[in-house]
C-alpha cells in the first residue's frame, strides 16, 4: 500500500467535478474530486452516497432543502434522494459509494 495525498491528487485532476477512483474497500468506492464553485444538476443514485469535505465547503440542495457541509464534516445522501450541487462549493471532496 502507499500513502495517497488527497489534496494533491484532487489538485492534479484535469477538470473539476470529475472524480478519480482511489480504492475499493469492503465494497465501497473511495473517490476524490476538486470543487470549483460551479453548480451541477440534480442526480439520484440507487445507493447511498457519503460526501466528506476535506477542504472548503460543499453546498447542496437535497430533496429541495439547502444543506452545507464544511471541512471535516460527512454528509450521507440516502439512496433515491435527489441532490444537486449549488454555486459556491469549493475545495476537496471525498466520495464514498458502492
């Protein structure tokens, strides 16, 4: 195994909001991405999704309600719940999904 510098990995990604899979642990995908302040349309998944903000702030709209996730916080979006990224989300995000 090797250490992975998550902030450096996210900074090196060619485009914001395109995640890079780092590992699969116990059936869970571990992905990192860089947030650049832009919004993204709503999406829904058949599985729950964990969103862990490493740096910055993630602004979401979840089932029509605003949610802010700050550095060091984990937010779980339940399966089947629509969620969208709002303008102003910046930093590094770790995604956990199946």
